[in-house]
């Protein structure tokens, strides 16, 4: 099923990094995703196509005006509705909930699997802020953050989110199982990986990986996942344990390395 995405941005060309290059570009080239860009400038009310103005109350920085963004959001919503999708409006913002693999999995599920497919409308802010009345009007359903850091525009955070989302769509990665093996998919970090040659600067690949014994390899990799996660992200081990994602053998191994 095609995923409908509308992106509201003053710099739509930036998205070429995603749509033209790398593995995720396949989603666009193979029409697994249908993307339309809306430039708020096209919805500006004056002849100069002004989209920003000074902040009431003073202070540095410009604010994106309500009218051009409201116009763009409403046009995007109308397109989604015409296509039979229920639009969900996301404002990329450092004040939002954090982008996580869990968010990606849940969102992809709603976008693809609900009885009425959901379309995503993504607003990329610029300058100091967007006019608060866009929230007061109920035009924004969700705020989403790339992390506790401020960047100059919502385009890079939006690309980060879209890359994470689209690489999980069937037919985008070469091997469907690849995304399931990545960090976070089973609550743990990924295990270490090795490729040819077998010996590099006197360091050899762990024997078990060359053994061809699939069960032993799976157990070894699981233990490496536990080891890596315990040392880099002990909080994830705790969460996995609470969710009942660790087996008896997992717990035995953890006790051994502790
Ligand atoms: N004054 C605002 C930040 C504005 S940064 C504040 O302190 O909350 C300009 C734009 O960049 C924002 O409108 C937002 O769309 C985007 N942006 C900045 N940091 C972001 C982040 N961590 N995640 C998502 N979007 C971000």
C-alpha cells in the first residue's frame, strides 16, 4: 500500500538527500510512498510572499506566521482526504516526544494497517518558532523531536524520521529481515559483525561464526547482544527484563558476565 506523505517546508530541495540517494530512495522510486511538498510561501497573503515576522513582545528571532502554515496544512489535509486517507499532522519540534524505534513501529502500524489508512503531514519549522495559534486552532496532532538538541530547521529531523520509517517498509531494504535484526527491534542493541578477510592485522573472526552451526551462532550472537547492551545501555537490559524479553539462558549469561 502506498504511504501518503505531505511535507510542509520552505526548503523542499533538502529532501533530495533522502529521495534521490541510498536505500530509502527506493521507496520513492518504486512508488511505495507518494510525497507532495507544500511551500508555505505559496500560501502567503501578501505580494512579497512574507512568511515570517517579528515576535510580539520583542526579542530576537522571527516567527513563522500562522496564515501561510494554516493554508499549507489545510491544502495537505484536503489532498489526503480526497485520497481516502485520514491525515495526521506532525510538527517537528524539540518540544515533542522523542523519535524512537518504538515510535516508528507504532506509527508504521497505524499508517499501514488501520482500516482507514493514515496519511502523514509533516511540518518543518524554521526561525524562532511557529505562531502558537496553529496549536490553539487544533491544526497539529503531534509534536515529534529528533532529540534534546536544537537545530535550525525541521527538515533534517523530518528526514531522520522518514528514513527510519521508510526503511521498515516491505520492499525497501534488500533483505526484509535486516531491519528486524537491528538495535532496538528486540529491546537490545545489535551484536558485533565481521566480514572478510578472516584475519585482519593479526585479528581473526570469532571461530563460532565460521562454524556453520546455526544454533551455536544464534546463541553466540544473542550473548554478544546481551554483553554489548549491558555495557553500553544497561537501561535497555532493565527494560527488556521488565517486559519479559529475556530468557532463562539470557539471565544466566548476564549473571555470569556480571
Ligand atoms: N525556539 C524553538 C526552536 C526553534 S528551531 C525552541 O526552543 O523550542 C527552528 C525549527 O527547527 C523548529 O521550529 C523545529 O521545526 C526545528 N527543530 C529544531 N530542533 C529540533 C529537534 N530537536 N527536533 C525536531 N525539530 C527541531
